[in-house]
C-alpha cells in the first residue's frame, strides 16, 4: 500500500507546493508510480504541472463532496509514472460543505482506499490552514513532511501545527508521524538562515532533513512554464537540492532508488553540518 505523505504547514509561502510537486516528480522519475493530490483551493500544484485548472470539471472537490471515485477525478500520466488529483477554486467551498457531512474527516482517506494499492507513494499538498481539508489530509496520511522557510518567525504557529498533529493522532489517525522537516529558501549569505536552521534543529532534533533548499529564482520561474525544477533546469542548485531531499525521504519510507541523485553542488546551501 502507498506511503501517503501530507505536506503541511498552516503558514503560507513556505514552499509546500514547490516541495510537493518536485518530490512527486523525483519519486516518479525513480520509477515509482506516484499520485500527487492537490488539496489546496488555490490549485497551484495543478497549474505547476501545466494544467489549466479553470477548465476542470472533475477535481478534488468532486471526490470529497460529490462522491466521485478517484479513478474518475485523476489525470493519469501527467508525467511518466505520475498521476494528478487536481484542484481549483471550487474546492474553497468544501470546508463549509464538509462540516455537515458524516465522517467528514475521513472523506479523503476513504476515497483513496480502493485505489491506493496501485501507487508507491501519494503526495498530498495541503492548504495553508488547519481546517477540514488539512485534517482530511492528515487523517489519510501515513506521515507528515513539514516545509519551513529559513526566515524570521519561521517557528511562529508551528506549535499550533504540532498540537493539531497530536490531536489527529489521538482521535483520527494513531499511526501519524512527522517523517521529516524540510528547510526551504536558505540563503547562505545571511546569518539568519543558519540561525533559523539551528532553531528548528532544537525543535525537531531527529526529524530535520540533512539537505536544505536554497533560495533560487529558477524555482520561482519553473511553475510559470508548467514544469518541475528537474524539467526547467536540471543542472540548477535547486534541482540538485530537491534530488537530495527526494532521496532522503525515499530512504526514510524505504523506497528503492533507481539511481542516486547527482551530488549537490550548492555546498553550504545544500547540506547542513
């Protein structure tokens, strides 16, 4: 059965979608069949892969609210080995509609259940909130990956996320665990980035991933072309860093790698001491 990883942080702009898309793309390139589930009403994971989200009629909303099957809503082979469960703005109404539904926290988990065995991994891109959509992701997930940006106030609100994870673990999903913490937007030219990394290391001593994601213009440009960082600039520092992050996460969930990623070339920007 697939490892389902929810990428969650209620703080916006921390790199959840960028990490979700590129992690899914990396695992798919390694030969694993992967489902990328877009659970954010902004639909940025969907558009990042070149899909016109406004033209879609069968999305995560129809899966959660209208009872369509996963097979009916998924866009198959958006890339080799990569399927996409897309989202668009209509998903914003799901928070209100889910509130009155029976087993509202389990809608995604139950929708994934029948088809989950065909995937090696399910990557769930959560919205920047701790509402019912994120709760659905955490209930469906086997583990959580938390992206945190290397900026001031990075830890603000993190305790609220940890409390939510504890609540979900106690009441809905007792096996849920934090698989890893990914530091994003690392800038080695500043003293702030290493300081934030050290703060997070104290908070998550055994969960912090070794590789950090550098602040990079290429990462910001790639979604506008509907491409992953590996497609847009495979030789960039960011592509090397996401390859290292993908390999580290694959090892943590015990997925075999077809090949090891190229050695990172970003030096201090990529790997922490």
